[in-house]
C-alpha cells in the first residue's frame, strides 16, 4: 500500500498511538507527541484517504467549543502476509494491523519441491489478499543467522535444502510487495499484540536450537554486529537444554518419530519422561533468564518456539528469575514471565505476517526489504 509505505516517522508515531489508544482525541495525541495542530491534521487526512482511520464526534460538546473528535484505527484495511517453509510442508497466513489473524492455512507440500510449493503458496496468498483493502508486505520466517542489514549469514541445517531465494523473488514480484526475511519474526508478533505496552520485551525461542530476541516497543535490537541475544551459548550443545533435539534424545525417539502430531499428543498427555524433561530443562533456563533480568531489565520475558504451548508452560513453571539476587540487597523488579500467544510450527506464518506490519508502524527507520541479487 503506497500510502502506508510512504508514511514519515512522525506519521507512523501518530498511527501507532491511535492503534494503542482507541478513541484518543486529536488534542490528546497532539499533546502526547508534541505535535502542531497543522501537522496532526495533515497526518489524519493521509490516514483517512487510505481508509486507515475513522473519526467520530461526541454527541454533545463538553463545555464551550466543538464536540471532541475521537480517532480509531480501521485495522482490517491493511494486512501482512506471512509464509513459513519446511521440508514437511508450508504454512501461509494473513494478519491485520491489530494483530488479529485473518486467515491461516497449512499446505502439505514440502518446500523442497520448489515448483509445486510456489504454486500452492501463491494461490493461497492470492485468496488471502482478497480479505483486505491492501497488503503492507510479506514476511518469510527463516530460522537463520542474519547480519545488521538483514542478509542471511547461515541457515539452520533443516532449511538448507529449500531454495529461499526462489520464494523471495517470486512472491515479491507476483504480489508487487516488499518482502522481509526475518528469523526474529515471533518477537515481532508478540510486540504487535494489543495491550502490549511493555517498553522492553525479551523473547526466548526454542526450536532445533535456542535463540533470543530483544524488542523495545516495535524496534528489534540486533546489537553492533547483528548477533545480540545469543542466549543459546549459555546452554551449549551436548548439555541438557530445552531444544527439540534434546527432547528427542531424552524421550529415546528418532527425529522421524517426533512429528508435530506426536509432539502435540505428548503435550496433551505428558508421561513421566516428559514431565522430568520439563522440570529439569526449566531449571536450566533459570540462570540465563536471571541474567537477562539483570542485564536488560525487561518488562516481560516470553517463552515461545516450535514446541506446543502445554510443553512451554510446563517449562515456564520451573523457571526462577531470582538466581542473581543478593541477600541483604533490594531485589530487582522481576518481569512477568509468560508463554507466547502463538507457538508451535503452525504459528510461524502468523509471526511472519507481523513483520511487514511492524515495519510500517515503527516510528524508527526499519530494515530495507529483500531485493533480488
């Protein structure tokens, strides 16, 4: 959507505030953001022309003057599209500016079959595009290491047989939309949810390894070299750690046996081995996450990943955040600890759909989208 893509940083700040404060008045927005009436009027006219914002007057004035005018976002006017690829299949999703899912579909076509997977993904996304007035962009979740520019440095072994460049090139051209590759998509998804007013959120992501993300309002912190939040190094390979390979070994299963459906069945009826794993691996997380509390002082720590929600909740019950508190000294204020709203393999397309929306809302420069070549 050209109007959304071309917003200035000030206009993004205004739109983001309207999103967070439904019913805010012009006067309240101008005061909070220290804006002139002329600048605010121009921004609101831009939003209304794009169908993004509706304005209503009070039925009667409160005191002298005209009745107050209140602004509300029209979130379904713009959607982000998301794609998640795997060797077992692909998922696609659409999500509106409020973080509400519009559609979600699993396609049983392995992403390694590039021609068939591209055709299936394109057809499903084409249907989803019809659910909204315009598309803010496309997000593609990619478990990988990325540098400061967003360029992929290394992909996880499970993704190396997938031609990601073919997907990026085709989808960005077909939909004539910007596309972002993003390994930290789940953190964007959590930050986009209504009611998340925490200034700093730390997200722990558990899949074939252990990753972390730090997000300040809608801005992801990557560090000086793109390597920030590498919490997995505190729980090295070869030691007990809450990852999928570690769980597979603990349960005495082969990777082929621990399918998504088998994992969900275990989560719904945990046996003694799974309960022991959740207890011990939750304890393993306590020191790294206590360190996060002291170094980063987040308002929330969120545990997410490819594991089912019930298993993540089982891990969270055994995490302590006070291991670095000192007797006799005032303890640090502890963040709330919770499980991600969207987790498991099927949730990654929704997370990816959040990426273009966050980039359009963040009142800070955002990474440039993927470009061919």
